[in-house]
């Protein structure tokens, strides 16, 4: 399969970064704004901003947004990777050692390692960083001429 899809690895990475950033942003929107409730009873119930869940909501919403658009995605992903590791050990691990035994633990672990991968690769194509970097290269070439 790599033989066929390998030539599209930059594009598939960009799609993964965009989708992961978007879905992570939605988790933040749930916490900060009470948006997209899991059940009707939770509609409009936002968390206290000056709390641990409030901080998580800020990191998830704005971190997801930055990863989605590809602005400093490497640094942002590194920070939210750490957030997901902390979330797993503080909120999920006490409910059960194995990720599938505790509510949401597998999601936290998957986000943690996907963000670690994004941190190692950076923003990639289809990103604000690439667009800004392209402009810098053009300005540098013009200045050298």
C-alpha cells in the first residue's frame, strides 16, 4: 500500500493534522462553551474557566485551532501532548489501569501520541506556517538579488 499512497504522504499528513486539530477543538468547545453536549442534560453546561478543566478547555480549543490551521503546530502539539498525558494520569488512570477500562482513557492516549507525532513533523503543507515561510523565502531571495 505504501507504494501507492506513499507519494501522497504530505497530503495525508496535512489531512490528519487538520482533522485531529478540528476534533480536539470540539473537545475544548464542549468544556468552554457547553457546545456539542453528549446528552441533552449537558446542553449549555460550560466548566469554570479558572479550574483544571477550564485550563484544559482553553488548551484544547486554542491548541486544536492552532494545529488545525498549522500555525506553530509543532510547539502547540508538544504542549497539548503533555496535557493529554497529564489528563490520562490524573483523570483516567485512577478509574482503571488499562485505557479501555476507564472512560475516555484511550482517547487521551491516542491524542497524546498523535500530538507527539505532529510535534516531531511540524505544520507541513496546507498550513499558515508554510504560507508565511513561503513569503519569507520570496523576500529573502528578493533581498539577495
